[in-house]
C-alpha cells in the first residue's frame, strides 16, 4: 500500500533540494533532508503543551496549521493572479496576431484574384457595409475637427473600427473576469480593499507591459505588416493609438493602486529605484499622451 504522507514528504525533499542548491548555493541531498526531518521529529513537542509563547522554544514544533493554511490560501490567490494576468497579456497580443493572420490570408487571396471573383450578394453586402465604407455614413478618412480647423483627425474605415471595438471588448473582459475578491484570510493584506488594490494593480501593470510590445510593432511607417496584411498605414496608426490609450490607462490604474497601497511607506518606497522609475514612466506616458492629443497642431489621430 502506498504511504501518501511519505510520498508528499518525498516531493518536499526534492523541492527543497532543488531550491536550496539553486538559490542558497548549497549542496544538500535528499538524504540530508530526510535525516534532518527524522532528527526533528524525535524531539518535537505539541504546541498545545507550550504554556508561554513569549519565551524561547528550544525544541522543534510544528506551526499553527490554521494560520499556515490561511497564508497558503492568500499566496495561492496572489500567484494565481500573476499567472492569469500573464495569460491575459498574452491574449491581447494573440488578438492582434489573429487579426494580422486573417488580414494576411485576405490579402493573399486578393493578390491571386480569388476575392475579385466572388460576386455573391452576401459577399457584396460585406464589402459595401464592412470592408469598404468609412466609420460614419458619407464620411471621409481624414477631415478637420473643430471650428478653427486646427486639430485634424483620421476617421477609420469600418473594418478598422470593428477591429478596434473587438480589442476594446477583449480588454474590458480581461479587466472584469479576474477574481479580485477571491477567498482570503487577509493575512497577506490588512483588509479586502488592500487585496483588490494589489491584485488589480498587478494585473494592469502586466497588461501595460504587454501593450508596449504592440505599440512598438504598430508605430513604424515602414512596417512589414503593411505589405503582408494589406492594411493601410493609417490602420496601424489607429491600432497604435488605441493600444496606447489602454496602456496609459492600465499604467495609471497600476500606479494609483500601489500608491494607495503603499501610502503608509511612501517616503521609504520613493527612495527605491523601481518605485521611482514607475512614477517617472507613468508621468512621462501621460504627458506625451496629453501633448499628442491636445497640443495645437499636434495632429490628433
């Protein structure tokens, strides 16, 4: 018969060996951990027999498992949030990957003349209502905005609008579905509000990093994707602007969450390089966004 407790201990032994040897530069073996466990269990005492916990304990004992399980539950929630946020960030990139793939297929079929041969009424309606027209009926691709005609805006084609709408929906769904209020013993966090701030702050920070990749990909004028997909340069400008707005919004939410979360230690945190760089990055991003969108003659897109 298999001893499941012994099997669990073996897993722990091998895990400790790998972690200790990797991070502590030790050279421990599994037998070393088994010997340590065997020696400790000979002399361990029951916590219930300890009269005064304020005095030093000179014998090995096992922890309060209620507290340990609660702490494990908090850690599981935290690291599940990290994993899920990484998957959501990858999902944003996958979304545009699928769009680029479909665009490439459509562009190839157009170049070989296959699309031109399709004259079915349904195909013609798709062309007339989705792929060809501008976003608004009788609209133009670029037209002045405002009475002074100082600001100019590029209105997307309808298909670009649908792609941007799809990304917006996906991003909002990724904001909505995480378990920010997951079961917690509030050992890692002092209250449920702090828990929500950290989990939301973690997710939006990871999403913002993923969106930087898309920003760089869509920003270049000589973008190879323009040739492969057949999308116009203005289409990539629309994608770039949309992603940049979500990236800035994610960065702001991330910064606000951790600023409130660490407000009691703010004077100490600001001295940390990672905290100062985060403030600088968010400030620069918001400033650039404001200048590009509202500065006269900046050219809104």
